[in-house]
């Protein structure tokens, strides 16, 4: 393609639109999973996208545990059910009935699960970027999760993050060492559709906050940026 079809950063309009489409239509998928297996070549591409995430000090603290065994996934689902029972009393009473109806996982419905971990000892001898903020290895791992998620959306693959799990019980089940933190438990598979809106929004659990209300100027709660806020107020997430 001729160079003048691209902006100064190398993305033409079609490529830019594709990036924003992946961002805006990404969903935390809980249902609509298909039984079709996920091809190894496709999974490898998604993992490479995750592996190319930014990491503070180039520490690359992540590992990826692929779980295919149905029995092991059922054991994880048992952990989920136990954790959900513990979480329910913490939910506001007026929302408990809705909470019980929500589908919050697809552990046994997907062809594979993926655990993204953070090895907190991998860069123990390198304080670059972590001396004042030692949790940056965890944040870097979350960037890998986001990369995986967006690449999966571009490939038409659904991803659901299961956070209702007892971390220590999961570590024991999967033989994860003490110094390694399981950051994300993901259900991954082909889907028949992606919901037009996030599930929790569709079911009335919450709504997207207006972007304009979240923009501050210079300091926390600082007034200003009226022009930016006005533009933001006109934007609607697809």
C-alpha cells in the first residue's frame, strides 16, 4: 500500500478502525460458547499477543497455564461455587436476587481454561521501575491479559475472566509455587455471538460511567479541561 495511505505512525484508517472495534466490542463472555476446539495455532497467536505486552523493566513476569482436562476444570468450578457462596452475603441485600441469577463463569463449557500468573521472583534482582512501586509486576501481567483479550476478540474468540475464586485454594489445586500469583483465570473458546453490551449492564447490575465526569485537570478533582470534557460528553461507547 502506498505510504500516503498511512498516518505518521503507520496505521491507515482501516487498521485504526479495527483496533477501536476490538476495544469497543470486547466482552467478558459467560455464555454462547461453542464446543469447537481451539486450534493450537490460534492459541499460540493469542499467547504471543499476550507475551508482547508492556512490562516494567522488561521483566516479563507472566506464565500461561493451559487447562484442558475436564476433571480439573470441574474441580476449579467447585472452587468457584464455594467462593460464590462466600461472596453472596457481602452483596447488598437488594441485589442478592439478581446476583443469584447472573451467569458468572464458563469453566466447564469452554474447550480450555487459561491461568495467567505473575512470577514475583523473576526480576527480584532488578529494581528498575519497581523500587518505589513493587506491585508493577502484577500490573504488567494485567497488561498481558488485556493483550490476550483484545487479540482474542479480533479472532472471534470469547474470553471470560473468573475472579470469584479463592487464590490459595487455586494455587494448591494447580501446584502453583508460593512466590507465583495467579492473576487471571480465563475461560476461552469460540462463541456463537458477542453481546452488544456488557452482560452486567444488560442485566441492570450497573451502567457505564460518563467519561466526561472522570476527566480531571492538573490535580485530583481539579477543575478545567472544559473543551475536552465537552467532546467526551458527546462520545458514546458503541
